[in-house]
């Protein structure tokens, strides 16, 4: 089965994805939702840099959790795609 050209991810796109991740504040990031993860205060994303928390205006809890986890998930997904591309090339 040929990959769909509209959804295939190029090596250049993978480099761009990692570059955006590398340019972001260092991780790991962790979402803190008031009432779920802590009592009192605002919802925020704890980053890997002291005093560099991220506060989002208008984000749902699910949005905040997604954004916080993307900091860790994107590099792992890029690595997996690269691994699978190598396997496909060897087949």
C-alpha cells in the first residue's frame, strides 16, 4: 500500500517539528489544574525551568493537558516515525 502523499511526513518536516520543540522552554512540562492537581491558585503548566511556568488564557483543561504533554510527546513521536521510516526503507 502506497502512503497517502497528503499525510506522509517528510524528513524536513520532522526536522522542523523537532526545531520547534527545541526552541520551546525546556521540559519536562506538567499540567497543573486547580482542584485536580493542587488547591488554590490558577491552572498552569510547570516547565523544566524554575519560575518559567506557563499560564494559558481561555484554554480548556483538555487543551492545557495536551499542550503540556506535547512537549514530551513530540520528540518521542518524531523518533518513532524516523525509526519506522528506517525499517520501511530496509524492507
